[in-house]
């Protein structure tokens, strides 16, 4: 998760929502990513998607059955769908996302009937650090948009 946090800080430096992700397989880092939707004008440029794309390219296969994904924030519906398609083995995430989290906060997409793949989930990994990075970012953003007090 420390590497995922490092990726999240890259997003923070770029003024993106600070989410980072890494993919590990058999003890090797095979993919990494951080949020980039604003910089790329790509709504799919979430940290998880970027990390999964890099991992699949590196492995020469879109299926990653021995891979674990570490991400600083609970994944959204799109990212959970990508994890199912990639056939990852395990997901580890830091902070819950009460507005868009699709593992436990708003729904559990990964356990929907009819899906042909399931993966193990561990939540709360370095949750405090992951949450703090996000809270600091949004507090700063809200401060920038507040009207000046007279």
C-alpha cells in the first residue's frame, strides 16, 4: 500500500483526486497508476484502470489470475468491473468511499449474481493515511472555492 500511496501523491501533485494503485503478481510489481482523468480528458483514467492496463501489457495477457490490486480508495463500479474482467485474485484497499465505493459502501458489485469471477477483498489497509490524503485534498479544494469573507 505504500507504493499505492506514492502513486496517490503523484495525482495530488497534478491536482487530481489523490488515488493511487499498484498491481503485484508473485511478489513483483507489474503495474502502477494514479488518477489522471483531468490531465488526459479521459473519464476512465482512474488509478486502478491505469495500473491494470500496465500490468496486462507487461504480462502480455489481459487476464491476471495471480495478481493483487492495492488501491488507496475503495473502487468505483467501473474499476470493479475491470477487476472482474482481469480476473484478479485479491483486492486490498485503504479508505472507504461512501459516495461511490462499489465494494461495500454503496453496493457490492464484485458479488453480484451472474458474474463469472470473484476475488478476495481486504479493506482498511493503511486506512488512516489513505483517508488523510483525500481529506486534506478536498479541504484545500473547498477552501479555494469559498468566497472571501468581508
